[in-house]
C-alpha cells in the first residue's frame, strides 16, 4: 500500500494568542521570535495513520509539503517517525498561493511521485484553517475523497472509513486510489525514535521547483488566487465582572439563577 501524506508546517498553535502580533497594514501575522514552527496538528495524525497502515499492510509512505526551506525540519521529523521519503516543494512562484494553488502544486508533484493507493491530508490546517486544500487536491487529481476520518480499515482495494461527525459517526466505503482527510480522533501520533532521528538527520531531502513538476505557473501564486484577503486583525475581547452577593450562599445562588434567567442565559 503506497501512501502520500501532505503536511503543512505552521506556527505552533500552542503559542498563547497574546504572544502573536498582527501587522494590520501588511495583513501579516508576526509570531514571537525563537519559537520553532511545527507540523500542523491533524497532519501529524495523517503521518501516524500512514505509518500504521504501512506497518500492517506493507508499502511505502512519501510525505510532501509546499513551503519555505525550513520545512525540512518538519519533513525530517516525519522520516524519523517512520516515513520512507520526503519531498520539499519550494519555489518563489509557489509563494502566497491559496488552497487551490497549493492543491495544483501538490497534484503536479504527486503525479511525478507515481503510483499511490491513498493520499492523506489533515482535515484543516492549524493556522489558516480553510479546510479546502485536500478537497481541491482530490478534484485536481480526479479522485474520490472522504473527510474528517476517525478510523480507516483496509478491505482489499476498498477502505471502510468512519467519519467523526458532531452528533455521531458515518461509515463510508471508498475504492482506492482516493484522498482521505483525518481528524485527531484517529490516533495519537508516535514520538520519533532516537534511531529514526539519526537516520533522518543523514538523509538528503529533494527540493522540487516549478521546473521539476508539470505545473501551470499562471494558475498558482498570488495572481491566481480566487480569494482576496481584505482585513486581518486580532479580536478585542472585553468583559464585565459582576459579583452576586446575599446573606447566605443559597440566597446568592437563587439571585444568580434569576439573573441568568433574566439575561436569557438559562
Ligand atoms: C488572500 C490570502 C492571503 C494569504 N496570505 C498568506 C500568507 O501571507 N502567509 C501564509 O502562510 N498563508 C497565507 N494564506 C493562507 C494560505 O493560502 C493557506 O495556507 C493555503 O491556502 C492552505 O490553506 P489552509 O492553510 O487553510 O489549509 P487547509 O485547506 O485547512 O489544509 C488542509 C490540509 O491540506 C494540506 N495542506 C495545506 N497546506 C499545505 C501545504 N502548504 N503543503 C502540503 N499540504 C498542505 C494539509 O494536509 C492540511 O492539513 C493566505 C490565504 C489567502 C486566501
């Protein structure tokens, strides 16, 4: 079973919001200095799932990302976890692509990688969170896709996929090759082993530019974007604190309940 995993490197979502700054004029997020970027949360689940499927059914896992040079760190982490190959897609003409542009770049790279059974993506990224790159990639490659998975079971050339919905679970059958997006319920990503870290540190990662893949440059990057970012700002949260007091705790609780009812909170 050959699996391709698409990962995105993002600013660590555990950084407290107060430490982020937004340049509203340039519409850019300015993360705090000296904090290393990480693999987007659900993408780590996708990497874990790919390795687990390979361990059970054999095959090979290739991980790809579109991003800057320092994405090599995240790709090496994937190799250290157990992926077989990693490819960085990096070119100035790839910059500022929207989800459709990123999907076109990924589609061209995946065609070059060759035969595969499954493409795995996260259900959405931990930074911009459009949740559309995976689906746009499936469309670009003409593949069936199933999203938000909490379990994947292989039955021959079919996959039984459990979708994590808000109020239940949906079970869907899909034939390979296909694209699946995963949710965090699917697994707990493993930590890379020391042996894996050493092996990954010695591996040279290929960097593919637009000339290495068959991508139409007029359909990627800033000028091809179908969305226009018009405003980027940090919301300001304000709150009023009111103490409800009375002679006893019981009386105070009654008063609080009445007040919550008056304000239509209960
Ligand atoms: C007008 C506009 C301006 C923007 N400006 C910037 C900017 O200045 N800087 C910036 O960082 N972003 C910017 N973005 C966001 C950027 O376009 C998105 O990161 C990109 O479109 C992917 O969407 P997403 O992050 O919401 O990923 P989603 O669609 O939520 O990602 C879903 C899944 O797709 C896969 N995936 C997503 N991105 C990649 C990738 N690069 N490589 C491999 N797999 C991937 C992953 O598996 C991921 O879990 C901008 C977006 C718009 C619309």
